[in-house]
C-alpha cells in the first residue's frame, strides 16, 4: 500500500510536469562559446576578402623614382631569399601563429621571416643598443579589449620595404597596430597605421581581418628558398629589366670571395 | 615627534582603515610568486669551461651505438672543415668564419640542440613555441595529443613534439619524426628515433637544465643521455635578429678580432 502511494505520487508529479516541459518548446540555440577578449593566441588565416586597404596619401619624399627604387630593392630581396619582415610577413599567404605568453606575445610565420617578439613593456629598447631589424622593436599594451602594438627600429635594407596601399618603410617609420578580437573571437582585426612624414602626408591606415583556424591546426614548415639555385634565379629574374638584373647580380658577393674587413681601434 | 591626543584619536581610525585597505588590496592583488618555468629567454652556459665551440661537448660521454648505428653514422657526410683551425689565433682583421655554408633559407625548422645563441620560449595553454634568433621555430604541443606514427608527417628538423608541465615546472617533451642526422656526443637519429627532453628550471627560476635521452634500439645499445645548461637572460632583455642574407659578405663571419695591442 505504502509502495503504491509512492508510485502514485511520482506519476502525478510527472504528469504535472508535462505541460511545463511542452510549454518550453524546442531547446534554445546553443549559446556562443565564451571567449577571452584578452587572449589573441591561435592560428589566423588572412582570406581573400580580409584586406581593407585604401590608397596612401604620399608625401614628396615618396616620388615616382623613389618608389621604383624601393620596388626594385624588394625584387632584389626576393631574388636573394632575404626574409620578409614587417609588413610583408603579416600577409605572406600562409597563416600566422600568435602565442600569448607571460612576458611577450610572439607571432610566428610559415614563411621566410623572423618571428615577431611583442614585449609587454611600456618603453622601447634603448636605441643605442638595439640593432635595427626587419621586424623592428615592438612593445604591446592593452587598452580595454584592444592590444596596441607600437614598433620602431626598422632596418634600412632587411625585409621587404613596400607597404600595402602605397609607400614604403624607412628607418624612421613608426608602426602602430591595434589587435582586437571580433565576431565572438572567431575573427582578428588588425588595424595598421604607418607614420613617416617623408613618405606619408597623413598617417596611412588599413585593416586586415584574419579568420581563426580550428585548434587542431598544425603549422607546416615554410617553403625553402635557395638563392644559389640557378633555375630558380632564372625564373625569378624573368621579369627583371636588364638594369635590374645587373643590380641584382651586383648586390651579392659570391661565396668564397675574400672580403676585407674594416676593424676598429 | 610627540603626538597630540586629538591627532592620535584621529589617526588611529585612519591607520586602521589604511591597514584594512592594505590588507584588502593584498588579498585582491597578491604578491606575484611565479613558479619556475621554462618560459622566457635563455642562454647556454659552458659548465665544462671548455672555452670554445668545438670543445663544448668534448667531455660528454659518447653514445654507445649498435653496429647498424655505427654504419649509419659513418655514411653521413663529414661536416665541412672549419676555415680556421680550432684555437689558432687569428690575424688582425681575419674574420672567424662561424658558418661557412652559404645562406640558404631552409624551411624554418629549429633543431632541438640549441647552440650558443640560446633560445626564447613563449607558452600558452595549448603549446610552447621555441625560437632562436635565426628565424627558426619549434612547437611543442601541451594539449594532451598523442605522438602520431612517424609515417603520418614528413620528417623535419624540429620533429613532432608533445609535452606536459610537471608540478615543479619541469617541461617533459617527447619528439619523433626528426630528419636523419647526427646527435651530440657521437649519436645518430632517424625519423623513428625518439628523444625525451626534460627542461628542468631551478627553484629560483634563474637556471635551466636540459636533459636529453635518445632512445632507438636499432641505433643505441642503451639510451644516450647528456645535458645542456642555461641561465636566464636578465629582465628587459630582447631577441635580436640574425638575418640570413646572401648579399651580405660578412654573413657567417660574426667575429672579427680588433687590432691587437
């Protein structure tokens, strides 16, 4: 008797729940996964519609002859397999890998480029001891949900010089990039601003939007580049003018050539 | 200074509030005590006081190879002879050729046996990335994935690595899929060879011991074990860039002696 009353109670209670369950309708859509707006770590792909790049407003110092000279310099760099550096590595055709650590954020490329070290510091390295490089000296700090990266200290030759939208990098260029996760963390907006009065009349700003690649992605080694491969050289130089070809050949000292070295006292 | 009654009455609650605020602040932003970590910037040390690149590992116990291992090692091309003989004083202005190969960018694969350049590492929840200053990199996955069979991927100079962090901060890494080649102290490796690396940071975080254990019954009579040591670079340090530049005649000639007095 006692057992029957227990079963009856459960049955009645279950019946009472039915209208309530039916009233709820279909289960709600799965809420979007939470993401940490302050963690940029991941693999990011720049798709064909990921570039919003206006034409730069160039200054007198970036005249036609100078631009041609810089473009030729980049072709010579390509001929001799010089690493890409910034800005070219940010759009190399392969994904970028961002690892956000304790003291720095590192960006690695599946391309011929040095990695970027973006240190969580307020001050740049003392320029007296910093060797200019193709990726410069970068410091990054959070402003709300935006990671603001400032880079100076670019090398005068190493790395590609041309900048998307027009103009080129110099040793005096200042680069500010604003990294921000958008679209529920599935997209990374990088708004890039180059400032260099001799090249730009006004700061030149463009935005790339990278798409997050799933977590099981594994980066692959970059394609090698052998400057001493003659067949490759002939292919790369196919579009060179005779003058540029001559300049490219003159740019290198063949292996085994004895080089005189100036020494300090 | 003698305190008046009024000021002491006034100051007492102020001090109490102050202490309370300080205590509260200490609770919300505790002093950061970092556990030992492999993350950061490390430079290799010469514990043996060998004084030269060539002698750095000369005192290491040599690998005990099987007959097959000896055969495979002997088939490897000899390393290029150094341009200047070891320990021969250089003339003034004569460059020390530290790398007598031409500059060839070779696929961004950082080796496991960091040289005198040291290394930099950055870690997040999924992986740790190692780089040296020549643009090469290596990734160790920390997300519990398994080592796949060696035929799944093409072998690389970095191999395929998985790892985990022990409670004391030690990073344990297992690697396979390495390209065939030499190993420190007379060792040899193939894509099937496995190596275990133990990155053991000192309790104070200032030093690091890296223990290698190479295992491959086809090549080694017993596991080949040796260690490297590193010290943490000073706070505020930064990575430099070694630019592989075929047009730079001084590439590979990194040390030029000044005029001798």
